[in-house]
């Protein structure tokens, strides 16, 4: 049976609730306020660098999609945040190089430090309107809620500042388990925390490949949240 819905509230009550509902984070619970390009342009402007938001948006997503997964096997846990930082710095360097603006920065590292910190604040994000009602309903029904995300470790802070953290029993992030969706290992790591077999869990996310197909191959009931 295929499960495709436009909002979390569209999931029918006739679909029996599982023991655990796992959800993706970015694109499922919250999205960028405005666009990545607009935020990059605004913060770059504070450093005297002028770029068109649409071009920055285009080249950011190109760099992001062509990057290697944000996972660091064998790296000590304490060193992961520094590796995440450098991973994002390289994507940003590629983005501003592609728009021909990298040489305009007097201090690119200072700019990037500001930008990186901004995306850990509530100002960068907006929660989709269906999220709180759906999470509240599931929580009141006694279902355990979990996050499985390819985000970085800033996600813990983002969930706190968006006041989403209290809804979730566990948060599993790709960089922390050295596996990224759609890999089986990240789903297994998340369910192990709940001692829950895949057959007793849902996974909901906006990515057809990473969330829907990945979770389905891992044995969970996969639900594709197609917000388009």
C-alpha cells in the first residue's frame, strides 16, 4: 500500500497507529524562513558583499546535492561538530565561488561563522502549520515520537528554540551514527533506542528517496509527505 500525503493531518485515522512514529526534521517539521538564498544574501550584505538571492539559492542547492554525505566514520564524537562546520563551510565556499563573489569577502571565515550560527536560531526557520496539531494528537494517543534526520548536530538546538524538543523521545542524526538516510543503519539505530521492530514503526518524511524508499527498504511503514 502506498502512503502519500500533502500534510501530516491528511494521514487518515483508519491507518492504525504504530508503537513509534519517526519523522524527518527539515522539510517535514520545519523549513527555511524565506529561502536559503535570501538569508545568505542578507548576511553577506552585512560584510559588504552583494549577491542575488536567486543565484545564491540555485548554486547552494547545486553544491549541496553534489556533496558527499555529511557523515564522518571513525571520527571521535567530540570532533564531529568541527567536521560538520568544515563540511558546511566548503558548501558555502563553493556557492559564493559559483556566483563570483568569494573574492569580495575581506574575511570569509568571519562571515561564515556568523551564517552558521544564524541557522541554529529560531529566526532561520518556520514550523509548518500542520506539525504541532499532528504531534500533539499522536503524543496524546500514547505513541512514541522520534526524529531520524540527515541534519547536523545543530538540530538539537533548533528543536529546543522552536519548542519542538518536548514532543520527541529520541533524536537520531546521521553524523552521530555515521550513516545517512536512505542507509539501513540510521533507521536501525533509531529503532534500537526504542527496542522497536521496524514492523511496529512508521517513518514520515519529505524526501522520496531518503525517507520513503529508505524507510520502506528498512521495513518500516513509509509515509511520503509531499508538501509540493
